[in-house]
C-alpha cells in the first residue's frame, strides 16, 4: 500500500492504534452527547468516562535491513529507539538492522492519543503494546529503571488504515435522499421521506431573510405538532451566505415540517441520509410476504440503530444501553456479524474503573453485559477480547458483590434502578426481585466460565461456588411449586404471591428448570392471560425465545405475525420501542406521558431477525466461533424458506421446503437435524436418532448438501 | 460588581466552579507536559488522569423577589429549574420568587466543564454542589427518580471571578525584563539576565532570513555548550512576518546564547519574565548579611518554583513531585501562606481513583502526601479540604495496605521506586527499608487523626491499631541499641548492619524516640562523619529540622552559613537540587551523568525560609490554623533579627535583640517563650517555668508587646 506523502511501499497494512477502550469511550461521549430535546442539550445521567491522555506504545523489531518508518499521531509525541530519545517530534526515521525496541509516547487531552506507524515491515496494529504509565525513571547514575512494574496491554485498533484517516475524524457515511411526498399544510411545508430515516436536512435555493423552523416527526402527527414534537431546530438565515444549507446535526424522522419567517423561502428540501456502511450478511426469504416484510423492516431497524455503536433508538435516546445492546448483539450475529461494533459497544458500556454505579445505573443492565460476553465468545470464538475485558469484568463483579445483602442476594440500593421492563401495570421493584437474582446467578456462571477459559482456576472455583449458592437460594426462595412459577419478589423474606413473566421465561432458556417445570411455566405463566402481559418487543424477544427453546415454533410464528405484523398494519416502517395491541391511533405514539415520547425505531424491536435465523433457519454455534454448529431448520406453517446465517469467516446457507433441505457451510463442522419420513442424500450417512429425528454431518467446506425428506 | 455585558449589579462576587480536583488535574496535565529536553517532548512517566467530562452543578435558592441570572460555561450545557429543562442553552433566565432548585449540567471533553452564574444574590461558588453522575431517570409515568443514590460534593473554585476570566485560559503573569550584560562569544551573542529567571525570550528588530538557534543556560558554561545544554530552541525566520518575535514557550535560564544562520539579524533581545503574582507575606532580616542573602535567595527560589503548582525545579522537571511539594508547602507557610496553591498541588498529586501506582511511582512520595495533609491542617485549620480529600486518602491508603508483606511491612514491589534521596554513595533499597516503614507508620497515624477529625471512629480505631503495630515492628526490627541508631534495612529479616541518616533524623521530629535515644542518634548518626553524608538540600531540610527540634540552633546556624552560603559563594542566584561541598567548578553543574543535568533552581533548596521562621523567629501553630501558637525566638549568634510569619488571616511579627523582644499577633492566642535574666513587660504577667524559661501570653489582637530581657 502506498502511504500518501511518504514515498513508502509497505508490505503490511498499518492501523491507527490507541489504548484499548479509550477511543470507544471518547467516541461514545461524542455520540451520546449529541442528543437534544426540542433544542435542549440532553446528556446521559450516568458517569461519562474519559481516555488516558498520555499513552506509550511500543514494539520490538528484528530487521534484516535498515527500514524507514513514517510516524503520524493524534497528539504531541516523542520517540525512543532502544531507550534513547530521538530529537524533536520526528515524522520519519530510520531503524537500523537488527533487534530494536521502539517506544512512542503520545499526549492528547481533547481527543484520544493515537499512533500510526508505517514502514516496509514495521506497522502499527494490535500486535503493538500500550500502557498508560511507563514507570521508567532515571537514577542518579543516569540509568533507566527496568520498567518491570509496567502493565502493558494489546493496543486497540479498528479500520483506520491511512495517516489521513484519523480516528478523531470518524464520520458515518452519507448519501443524498429525496422526499417521496411534499405538501403544504397550514403555514408550512410537510415533507415525507417515505419511511423512518436519519440524517441531515438539506435546504436548497434559500433566499430572503428569516428563520427556518424545522419540526421533526417520526409520524405525520408529530411533525405537525409544533408544540409537542420531540425534536426541533431553528436556523436563522440572513441572506448573505450560500443558498444551500446542510444542517450539521443528524436527526431521526420520516416527516419534516417547515415553517419560515420573514421573507425567507427555499426551493427544495432533501436530506443526506447518514448510515453505517455495513454489509447485510444474513438473509431470510419465505413464501409468506408478511414474514418477509417483518424480516426486512427488522433488518432496516437494526441498520438504523447500528451506528457508531449499537444504540437504543434513533430519535431518542441515541444512547448506548446495555440491555438494549445485549439484544442488538444477538440480532447482529444473524444479520451483520459485525464484531467490531459489538466490541466498541461493550467497551464503552464498561468504561473505566472505578465502578461507581450499575451500568446505565440499572442493575439488570450490569448483568446483561456479562451475558453478552458469553454470547460474544460463543458466536465469535474471540478469546483475545475476553482476555482484554477480564480485569474489568472482575472489577464490575466485585462492585456487585459489595452490594449483596446478608443473605447474599441483591436488593436495589439508593441509586440503583431496577428496570426489568416498561410494563403496562404495576410491578413491585422493592426487596429481593427474583429476576435480578436470576441474572446475577447467570453472570456469576459466566465469570466462572471466563476465569476457566483464562486458566484462572482459583477464581473459576470461587465464582462457581458463588453461582451455585445463588442458584440454590433462587430455587429455594422463589420457585413456588404451588404456583408452578417463580415468585416476583420478596420483601424482608416475604412474598405477596405475585408472579410475573420475566424470571420464569429466562429460567427456561437458562436451563435452570427441568422439563416438567418448563412445561408448568409455559402453561401457568406464558400462556396464562392473567399474568401481566408484555408490551415491549424487548421482553417479547425473551418470551418468544423461551417458547422456541421449548419447540413452540408454531406459536412463535403466529405471535410474530400478530405482534410485528400488528405494527406493520399500524404503518410502521421500523419497529417500535413499545407496542400494545389494545391501543389505537395516536395512542401508539405516546410514551413517558408525552404524546410523541415513544421511539418508533428501536433496536429491540428487531428480534424476528434473531428468532428466524436461530429457530427457523435453525442455525446456532455449539462451540465457540462456529467451530461446531447445529442446523435444525423448522418450516412451521411456511411452505418454503431460505436464508443465510453469517459465521466469523463465512456463511451457513439453508433452504427448506416440505420435500427438501439444502444446506452449505463454509467453516467449522456441524450436524443438520431434521424430521423426515425416509430421508436420502448423496452427501453422507444420515443417522436416525432415538428422539425420532435424523442427523447428518455437515463439513464447512462449502459443498452444497441436499436431503430429500421423503424419498419414497 | 458589574458583570461585563450583563447589565447586572450583583450583591455577591461569583466564582467559576468545577468538579473539585478536576481543574487541578487538567492544569497539571497542561503544565507537566510542557517539558522538553533539547526540543524533545518529555512528559512524566506516571499515569496522567483526566477530568470528568460531564458534571452537574446545583444549588437551592429562596428568593424574596424574581431574580435574573446570567449563565456562562466552558462547555455545552443545559439548565433545569425545579427539575424542568429550560429551552436551549439559555444565557440568561429569571428565577421566580420563592424556593427553587437550579441544576446546570456542563459537558466538555477538551477542557474542564466549568460554570459561572451571576445574579443579584445567586452566584456560583463553593457553596454549590457538584456531581459526575446525577442518576436521575424518568420512569414510564414520566416521573423523575429521587436521585437518592447521587453523590454530591462541594464544587471546586479558585480566583476566576468574571465571565471572561475563564479557567481554561489561565496564564501566569509576565513583565518585561532586560539583560544586564550582552557579549559576543564565538559566532553568537551571549545574554546574561543577571540571575536565574524564567520566561519567554523576546527578539526585536529581526531582519533577513535564517534560523534563530537558542541555547539556554542556568550557567554561562551551559549556554555556551551548544551540544550539551539541556534546553534548546530553533526558530525559522523567513523575513515576511513581524520584526518582533516573542517565543511561546517559557523556559528557565540565566544566560541565553544565540547563533543565527543565513542573513538573519536582530537588534535586541530581552524577555517576558513569567511569574506567579503572589504576595510575600513572610519576612526575615538580621544583622548578618549572609543570612539575609540566604533568606532572599531562598524566597526567590520559592517564588520561581511556586507557579501553577509547587514544582520541583524550573529548568527541569517542571513536574509536581510529592516529596518536593511536601517541603514547598512548609516553606510556603513561612513565606506566601498561599493555601490555594497547596490545595491545587495536593489534589493534582492525588488525581483520581483507581490508584495504580505510588505517587510519582515513589513509595516515600505516597507517604509525604499523607504527611502534608497533617501539616496543611495544622497551619491552616481548613477541615473542609481534609473532608473533601478523605475518600481519596482512604483509597490511596488501601492501595498501600494491599501491598504489605506477610509481616505487615512494605518492600518495593515491581514498579515501586524507593527513592529516599540522591546520595553520593551506595544505598541499598531492597527488602524492608526502615525509612519506608517509618513514613508508613506516620501516615497511618495521620489517617487515624483525620478519621477522628471527621468522626469516623471505627476507622480511627482501625488506623490507630495498624499504626501502633507498625511502630512496634519498626522499633523491634530496626532500632539497634548497640548502634544507637535505626538500621537502614533488612532483607528476609536480616540486616547487614548498615546505618543511614534518614530514619534516624525523622524519628527525632516524629518523636518516635525518647530523649536519651535522640541524644544517641545526634552523636552516633548526625554528628558522625562516618555515616554517609547528605548532599541534597532536600534531606538537609530534615537533618537540620531534627537538630533544631533538639535545640541545636547554633549548629544549624553554622550549617546554613556553610551549606547555603557555600552555594552563594559558588555564584548561586537560586538554590540547587544538590550541593556537595567537596566538588569544584563545573562539577557543581553535573548530575544524572549529564554535564548540566543538575537543576540550579530547585524548590527543596529553599529550606532556610522554613528553618529561620520556625526555629529562629520561633513561630509555629500549636492548634489548627494558629488558633493557638508558640513564639520561641532564638537569636543564636545573631545580635538582632526581625521578621514576620503569616497566619491564615494575619501575621505574627517578631523582633529580638540581646535586650529586647517585640512581638505582635493578629489572630489566635499563644505563648511567647524566652530566656532572660529578669524580664519585664507592661503587657501582662511573665510566668517563670520550671525549665528556666519564661512565658508570656500573647493575644491575637494586634497589640505590640515589648519585653525587656534584662531590666536590672
């Protein structure tokens, strides 16, 4: 690659590097502080961390011939070769033949200290080390200390691969997008972009003087409600500048309503759509156009909310919430399989020590973060990332352990938000809430798992023991055989008998219940209309996952059509933060006591992406990173379906109709499970299983395999 | 006060506020990263912290009439009145009559979030609260949470008192200073400013093109040694700009040597002296001009190194070092009594949690920080500051406790620098070094003291117990009666019999030894030439303090003349980092194996300021903040002396000759102690004491009191 201005022809690509997690924190601050509400700055209410302002990067090289390296940084810097300062801030220098240590220290308060080094063989990348304190001092004799106390970590990096492509300058992609309909309403112009979108309003042919008053609406009603729409902008035009005006803030809307004052006019309004230029790797098609549309709108919802990070919604909050992100990750594994965005989001959420509150201040959200670590490892097999997070996993868990009550369980303390879900009814969040204990228990199991993965056997034992204790207490205190369900909570050890869905449905796919108990929960809780219903796609995700895990794919197919199909019938062009089928008309727009408070594009609305990939195409990893996998396609009431599930370095393709299954996989090795009368294939030996299913070994060599389900 | 542009006539002065400690960290990063070495950026090697990027400030008001407030910030912000967002970023708004809560949230990544509010009665200042996480969330019903989990602290502030006087724009004062001598040497011009100074070189009448090569020297030799002087600058002049050039970096020097290239010439060179416009409150004069000069050069040394913070030296490192600062604080109490600079320095040094290494990486420096807290409280009586530091005192001590060995003592672990002193001989720093245990013990005592001060009785007990344990071990393991001294160290419980001065002299003024033991130490260690001598003013400070504490003021007077007088004889215009009387000529300039490595203006060189005020004028507090004090003037071999010692809100003045003592104090109450034959005064009753001394009660009402020592 030719590095601009450097006359250097490199053998390897270089990457900008930084202290791991720091760029993510910095970019997260930038993103999360862009929120406004009717022109008022609206930042998050939890601690915002900051990067290390001084970072030393280092590597060791062994050169066959002298090599010139070109140094670009974001920040003031110095360079040491073999411990000796190089004069000034050298832009290029030549490293002699042989073994040498290169240390470059970068200081930057405003943006993240970052380094780009490009030589023929010497290039920055994750193989470089980083530290925020080098602890090297010079003694009286002029000798440097041995730096044995310095903690080095692997440098962080992403896709910034030229000196000009500086991390602090990162922007999402944009493209011009025109309105589909324009009409004059009252004193203004209403512009409809046809579906939920996000980007920069772009006015053309401005003339005269006055104010542009812009009212944004995810719905027509919102845009036209000048007093109560959530997002507004006012821009004063004095007629002296250019006649084209591109807004500098990107906002979410489908409709824009514009009123002008003075003699201001404009000829045209379109927008720059702002998006993450990410590739759709997962696909799904079937004979049912409603399901296809649900998948498409789900994918679009995911695309809109997959930005610098996985955010909750594009109108608001545009913040990174751990519980929301946990679902985005899972959907991502069936759509984009974009691991860098998962990593960025998880790093931002964790931030820096010390931990002073739960993640996003929410106790459950702390635990979802642990849950997502296991998911990440299972889907990607990326142990290195787990390793880099592990110290901060430990400090977060130690914060949690420090807040247990004398029974070893968790109750909300001052400042702890027990969220669980937005419910359309009363939910008691005081005392020991069983749902929090359940997530706590699973998080401890994941700590034990990761400790084992990193050969921390002492820690593995400690966390396993703790997890077993909590699980025992969870079952003893909250499983009520007479109710065939977990109780919702206990205050001072006493329950009022209330049962909610949350603990019960999670306990199914966590496998904390035996088959008998699962069936009891299904009947007495999930299919029991007297238990408070769920009105967010957020918890519908887990409810349907629980049903799928019990093989209730027909039920779930129907629910998808009813719930997500219901939103489509209401005109949704992306999926919503909350949907209650009993509400009507503009009731669907309201939330938080505000008429347009609801987000109409919320990541957690997109769960059919995940459900269709995992439980209908039936693809999931059974060993980290799809080293082994399972394909268990389920047609339910469809007549055919086909789709692709991405894996770390390839795809698994599945086609199924009532007579045929066709699969291929490009990495790993796994089994295809299916039911059939008398299946045949030319691609191996089909084994009948005691369960009545058949299975066939599928090798990840890309070969298409066809099974005829009923050859006779 | 009239606030510019606000048409507002305020009843109270407002101050810019920030999260306490954050401005100090930010300013410290700015200062400490200005160091260069021959043009190469040379930052500190320890962790640099950063400010909270998002801070919420709040106050509650109760208004008799509506009041308009004017809001200025450094950062993006929002305003809530009684929990309700105000539109946009209001520059001014009116608060109605009655009780109201004002919350203003400020975001700033590059500089510290800061707020200035000015109304008639509503003004920002330390009475406002600050938090870095407000934890306020909105529930489904639109209701805000009660924020009970939010930790508020008192806002930080300093002297920034107008909207225009922004904290991030802070600069020290400057004034024009001319050279005292100019001569041509070799191909260049040597300019002598007459004494050690610091500031911005200022070239006038530049014409032609070429490079200005500037070589800085604290000594003539250094400036003329182009290859080895520590500080250099090169500035390219292309003849197209102004003919005057003011350098943008302030550096330390007495001499500037300039060579130009091309046809570049200039008519004149002077400088802008950069300084802290701080008031000398302490004074000292006596009949001995050498002592007067020592005091003056000491005060100038202190002035040069008392800048944004108390720094070590002005040539290098221009960093804030805890051990150095601990002495600066003490000298400050006898010269400037500038508490804000003490507070800033202590806050910067402590930085933010988590603690990842000792302060400046040096174990002893961690402990000096604790020691300086006690000193600060004793001299200022400022309990509020102790309160605000206490949580971080605890986390720092908990870091220390986590590094104890199984005997409960401290050994250097990887990354720990055991400094003690720059010595002209071998000092073993391995194993359990007695000096570190001594400082550790004293630090635990101070933790116990502060816990008691803040009514943390449980903690007080714990720290007292720990301190007693360490003291017992210190005496048992290291006090060697046969050597009449503390042993230097033990490795695996075994000493090689080495004795050094450090533990022994500190144990005297810590009062860890009885009178008998003190006399033994005096004879067998301090006055014993076979024990390695001290060659830094840094440890001379403590050695002479120990001697003064034993009443050896005649000895110390002689030592001051010899040691500091010795530096003056060598031409010192400020006091040095190190001074070995046996060295000659340019040997005095070298250190760290570099010919000009030594700093010739080092804060720790100024200790006579402290010794003369505390042990000759004899003034010290005996209760916090000079609520009570002691004046014990000692002439030693002087015939007369007079001087002033500043107190928090006043002064204590002392004059003494062989016949008379005159004192006055403007606050507190204390005793004047003196020896005399038959003293008389009209100012009260002189009490004879069993020791043979007399004492007289001095009230802090400013009344001059005269005692005739030998009336008969």
